[in-house]
């Protein structure tokens, strides 16, 4: 297709139609046969209008959902192209909004998060931190959370100045609606592997065997009778006996982390337990709740339409865990 021979108005319509095609997962064969990726990358050029370029970048962000196109996106230098759009200071704000959105989609993909780190995504935070725009800062917060959830340590974040940049975002009164993303990221950083955990007391052989059998039995019940097992754990979570309470929160967190691909339909009881545990006067319970809540947010198990009722309370819990006022 000779793009140069097409007038601006027609090209704008074509760019939007291309974006709509990229939105539908069942159009993957057409996308590949028409070589739409080549067409889209040409539309990003600065000689075209803001609308055309924005449509092209949005189309790229939608293409990240197609796993079969991943190699093409990498080999065609799409990630570098999007990162350059984010860094460019004098670029249009709307283009920057969609380019940061595309980076979010890449960051949330297990296939590309490591590539983003290798290509220097850690350096982007400072260049984007001064932009007073809710959409851009929301996208940056999602990228931050994705990095925290993929093994980036608190030390690395601190050395790259990201801790400071994201703290300023969380303190900005104009960005209150995205504070939960930043706080969830900080909660995830709290699990930094460089911190030495307290050594658990050694058990005698017979007690150790009992403990191992109990853990195996519990996970067996998670598979066979998850609702009944969770109901029992939820009852123990409000026990006045500290050992029972701690063990129940540990088990509930393990259920979420280890079975996130096969969870029960109604998570409201578990989410409420983590919300309640956030206010408990037990640091070990608070830690389990912080880890579980950050995992729930990262894997989009809260703040969804289905879990809308409990989402607000999750945000309150995060405020409590960080010592902030949620009102």
C-alpha cells in the first residue's frame, strides 16, 4: 500500500479501522496475511497527525494480546519504538498516553517483561515522572507494579531513583485514584529476597513428619473440596488463638498464590479476610495480607466488575498497611 498517495482524512479512517481489526483475537490470520504490522509501524512517523499516530500506537498495544505475533513485535523493533515514543520529551501528550499503555501491555506479558528490563525500562520512570497526567501516571504505576511482581528488588528500585519517583506519584493529590497500584508495588517490594527471614524453629522428626503430612493434606483438600477447606480456614482466621489465626492466613495466601489459575468462583470471603487481617495487631498476619493483596491486584482478581464491592475495601486495607489515611 502506497501510504504517501492517501489523503490525511482517509488515512485517519484507515488507521482507526486497523485498530479495530487488531482488537479482535479472531482476526489474527488476517493481520498476518495483510502484514498489518508493517503498515502500523509506518503510521507512527512524526509526519502524520496526532490522531493517526495515536491509533497506530493503540493498535500495537492491542497486538500484544496475540502471543503468535510476539516474535514479530520483537524482531521488528516495536518495543524499542514504543520506548522511544515514551522518552521523547516534545511528543504529543496523546501519543505518549497510548505509548505508555502499550508498554503496560508488554510489561504485563510474561514473554516480554524480561526484554523490557534488558532494554532499560528502569530509566523511563524519571523522564515520565514530571508529566502531570492521570492516564500516563496510571500506566507508569502499572509498569511499576509489573516490575515489582517480577523480581525487581527494592535495592534496584532505590538505586534507579524509581522509589522516589513512585512515592511522589502516590503523594500527589491529583493521583489518589491510582495510589493502590503504587502501594501494591511497594508491598511486593517488601518481599525482597535480599532480606533475611527469621529462621523457623527446628522440629523433632516426628513433629516435622506431621507438619509435612498436614501441608500435603491441606493442598489435597484445596483440589478436591476447595469451598469447604476455605470455609474452615476463614473460621480459623477470626480465632482468638494466635497460632490458629497465623496458620489460617498463611494457608489462605498459599491458596491464592498456588492455585490462581483454578480459584473458586466467589473470592469475596477470602478478600474480606485479607482486608480484616490488614488491621490485625499481628505483624506476621499483616505481612501475609500485604503479599496476598498485592498478588490479587497484580493478577487482576480485584478491582474488576465481578469483585467491585470488595475493591474499595482492598484500597482501604492497603492504606492501613502503609500507615496512610484512606479517607
